[in-house]
């Protein structure tokens, strides 16, 4: 038979997220390098307001 879904494992990875806006390639480089130096990994980018882009990063959440 098919087993029912198990409850979430309390040790499963949790993430903290950081999103920043940037208008130029240089701005992205500065902000991405600063975030990367603090352990953030870039995971997505998308359109924001006024022709800027929003760049989102993640890293493991503290305590998990």
C-alpha cells in the first residue's frame, strides 16, 4: 500500500532570505560580493520597480 506522508523532520534545512535591489551591473557585483562574503548564496533575480532588479539570496537559518 501507499504510506501516508510523514511529518516534517525537525532537522530539515531551514533558510534565511535576503533580497536587495540593484540598477547597474556594478551595483549587483558590489552587493552580491558583500552578501557572498557573509555566506549568502544568490538564488533568484526578478524585476522590481522603476527598471531595477531585485536579487535574492539565501543561507542556512541560524540554529538549524
